[in-house]
C-alpha cells in the first residue's frame, strides 16, 4: 500500500496555477482580463509569466467569457457572477480531478506574477495537504499584507469541502472561508518591494504603472510594460 506523507513542500516543482477571471469588472469599466498592458493582453501576460515558472495555467471564468484563443484550458465558475469563492470552488474541484494536492490561485487584477515569490515561499515551513489530518500546519498560504488579501495564494485541495460548506451555508465570501479555516492560513512575510499589487480601476492601473517606472532599481520580474502616457 502506498502511504502518502500528510505534509509536502509548500510549493510543488510543477503544478497548476488558476487565474480567476470571472468577475464583471464593473469598477474598471471593461473586462480587466483583456486590457492591454505594454501592448499585450493582460490575461495572456499573466499566463506567460506563470508558464515561465513551470506552471500549467488554467483560466476560471464565466461561460460567456471566451479566452480559448489564448490556447489555455478554461473552466467555469461554480456559480456565475457570485464572487471569487465560486472561482475557488471551481479551481479546487478541477485541481482534485487532476490529482494535485495544492495549487496557486491568482486573480486577473494582479498586476504581475513575480518569480521571486516561489523562493520566498519555499523558505516557509511545510503545508498540510489534508485539512482533517492530525497535523496543524497551514492548508492555505497567502502573503502577509495590510488588510484581507486571499490572493495570490496556495490552496490545498482539502480546503474544497470547507469552501462548499461555506457556500451552502450562504457564507459566500473569501473572508468567511478563511474564518472557517480557523488558524490554518499561513501569512508569508515578504519585502514591501515584492508585495503583490492589484488594480480595480483604470486610474489604479495607471498609478501602479507609473509607480513601477519611477521606482529605483529593477521593479519588474521580467518584461516590464511601458508606462502610460502622462
């Protein structure tokens, strides 16, 4: 009988990364996933950066959003227009079918994927892959930042049952899910210059791009986009 270790490295050498792209982007005024940054469609840009670190990239979206021209596998939200928890349930369900134990989940409003995040995470302690195991290690790992920031993060597939439980109880928010996990969420310390940056409006995107290009030193992991015109 093959007995699996109840703990494994926080970050797999190869695995799956899911990009949540099912939101309506109301505050942005158009689909954030297809906005052009540096002459490249943002969703394609994020996927390219994740591919560069060896991930299989899967897009999680609504059924009326067609990103198949990108050549990426696409799955659909657990329920349309119901917020990020619906995307997380879809991602973890698919990850379970792929027989993976955990995965990265990011959102399409993430400004860029940083390869340095992997080395930062690999220095952390191991992650429990079984929520019901006797271990007490984390089943979710996110970066430590001001406020509540559930993405980008590493989620064990064992979180799926709790996510569905939260959903069925009518608690359909990521904050509610994290509260149910009761201390099984690891906060990963990170230098301010490497902290994830996200945008919800066109002005926020413009401000972030200007900030990146005005910062001293290499601010971008790879292929910095052009700064927007003043």
